[in-house]
C-alpha cells in the first residue's frame, strides 16, 4: 500500500525526484564528514593548541556532541513534519555551516565544548530528515537504492576528506591561523556557498527568472571583495571572503543556465557553452597579471580591476 506521494512518483514524476536527490546529497555528506573533520583537525594541532590532551577533555567534546545529537532527534522529527522538508533541511544546513566555521576561531576548550553542543542540535535533524523524506517520496521498492546511494556518497566524502584536510593544513600560518582552523573555516564556507548556489538555482527555476538573480549574486560578490581586501579586522575580512566566494560561485551555474535558456539551436548552444567557459578561463589569465607580488599585501591594482 503506497502513500499519495508514492503513487505520484511511481507514475513518473522524475524531475522532483532528481531535485530531491540533489538537495539531499549535500546534507548526507555534511552528516558523515564532521566526525572525520575533528579527527583531522586533532592530527593537525587542535589537540595541542586547545590543550585537549589534559584529562578527559577530548573525550568530553566527543560526548557532548552525541548527547544533543541523540536527544534532539525526536524534536527534529516533529519539526520536519511541521515545516516543509526543504525549509527544514536548508535551515539546519545553514546553521551547521556557521557553527563549523566558528570552530576555526575557538581559543578555549570550554568554547569548543559549547559549539559541539550546538552542532549536535543542528546535525541531529540531517540524517533522520533525509531518511524520512526518502521514505515518503519513493515507493517501497525504490527507496532501498536511494538509501544505498546516499550512504555510498558519505563513504566517498570520508575517503577524500583526509586528502582535502591535508591540503587545507598547508594553509598553516595563513592569516595568522593554524592549519587545523582552516579545515573548519573552509568546510563551513563550502557549505554556506553551496546553500546560496542551490537557492539561486531553485528560485530561478521556480519563478522563471535568471537575470535578477545574477545581478544579486554579483552585488554580493562586489560587496565581499573590498571587505576582504581592505577591512582591518580579521573577522570582518573572513566575512568578506564568504560573500565573495558565495556570490561568485553561485553565479556559475546560474549564468550557464541563463545562456542555455536563451540560445536556440544545438550547434549554437554548444558553441556558446564553450565560449562561455572559455571567457571564464580568461579570468585566470588576467588574474596572473594584475595580482602582482610587488602589490602585496593589499593588491590594490588587482582588486580594483576585479571590481571594475
């Protein structure tokens, strides 16, 4: 016996199912990756910098996370029923990303404990939220494959997480911050940027608009660039990095969609796509010439050219 939703999907509502899988993929990776991020950060120096090797401190930050992670799952089940799953999962993913970025700025053990408690609350709704959503969306003989795919995605994310963490560790000393801090900062930044990318695509498809979204994302990036370059406070500059990264990356799929929607003919569309990507590559060429080593640390000519 199927639910109404199952009957609808069983009759061939393929597009909504694809959208559901895309939305849930990032959430699944979030849920699995956080444990490994803390392990990588510990190897990179977090344990020493926060004195987590004293007594049961490291065990405590692990314990408090799972305490709220487990206890808040029933509440998450209620919220996902009261709220729309798309709103619920997107909101807790956004809050998750902000919390993870906060790990990169922690200086005391007690602050880390507090953030781990908060992280457990936000993360408690991700995995059960996805499980519930899949179980109500697909038929009983289709949902098993979906659960397997999402579990495999988590395994792949964990497999490459160590490589990514090693690369981020090479940023040690950049901005006066240790490499383990950059693991958390960049991980949170990736999530926040991904959320803006998804929202840009979602609203563009739903309300059939492209140009205004591109303009808004450009404004976000233009605001972030001078903040990142000229602000004196490190915290404010990191906020500028987020705006710049989110705005510029969100415009990549939006712009590709815009040109694909407005070009007729298969040959013309193929040529336009190649031309579009080629112009994007030219940005790398110009970047290598306008951001000169003699202009550091503010790189005023390069920043000015990027704004223009």
